[in-house]
C-alpha cells in the first residue's frame, strides 16, 4: 500500500472473520496491529482459539500494519513509530521521529483503503501496538483520538525522549475536556530494573504505565475508559501473546 507523501510502499495484511462470506450485510470492527510480521499471525490464531468452544470475542477484521518494503523492521519502526528524532542513547544512527508522518499515512491511506474494500465498521476501529507500537498508539490517542475508538498500548515505550509522551498528554489535557476512547494497557512484571536478565536495563516501564493510567483517570474525562494490567512472570518479549489475549477480551468481547 503506497504512501504518496514519503514514496514508500508498506505491506498490509488482512484476515477476514469466519462469517464474512455468509453474512453479507454485516459490518465488523477492525483491529489494526503494528509490527505485523510478528503480531498478525499470533493475533489471528488467538482470535480463532479463544472462540473454539463458543463466542468469547466478537468477530473482527484483522489488519496487520507491516514495514516499508526494502526496510528491515528496526529501521522502519524506529522511524515510523516514534514522536521525536531523539532516539535512545544506545540507538544506532538510524532515523527516528517520523511518527506524525506515519500517522498521517494511516489516516489518509491505510484506513480509507480498508474501509472502501471491506465491510468495516468505521465507528469501531481498534489500534494495538506493542513497545514502540504502543508509543505510536499513545501519540495518536493524544493528537487525533477519534481515528480509533479503542487503543491497546502494550508494554508502551513511554520512556522515549525523556518521557516526551507525558508532555503530549498534558498538552491535550490543557485544551480538551473529554477523551472519547477505551484505553487498555498491559506490561510484564519484569519490565523494571533488576538483577535478572529478563529485567529492563534502566527504565521502570511498569511505573511509567501506572503513572499514565493515574494521570488519565485524574483528568475526569467523561467518555474515557482506561485500564491496565501487570502480567506476572512476563518480560518485554514474552508478554505479548498473553497481553494480546487479555486486550482482545477487554476491547472486543463477544456481544451477548
């Protein structure tokens, strides 16, 4: 799927629910997930397995947002999922900070394409991102919250550029009285500094997530639903599958 502004071509994967062909009048919520090379097949199988013995999750269209063709994942996500050019100290010379441009591509190209080609419900878009993908989700939440109705921020990199995203949230709060969104955050209990090789090196990501939840709830936004969970015995790499499952059950529960 081309981005005419940057000239890049992005790969996008789509998985349709089982009832799609037999229910031609039905429109479905759409779950957009970043880092599709990893996350798309896992989410596809979770959605199938969780519903094996009856509906636990609502059926949805799954859209995997992958990287720019010709880029490896690190290059693409460093550039497209971050809000400022100030990458971490241990980063290579790779480009960071074009998250706003990628957000514009999603709004102008990717989402309209999906909704023109498939029976998507435009009122029920969900964005799921992990790590830098969670940071991108937070950026969209605080700059154009209506683009999605629910945001799953998994192990979000709120630490990036001296917690820049906290300033973005504060800027939003100064000029808005409501934040119409369902925000679900998850993180692994090992995502704190510690002696285990599974711990994060120097950032307490658990504390950052909890601080964000407290701040959001303190705003008193009437249309905001915010919740988070810390998953025991999980680290930044292992937490995603169980985090995905918990998130789907929270934001796309089966309709009774």
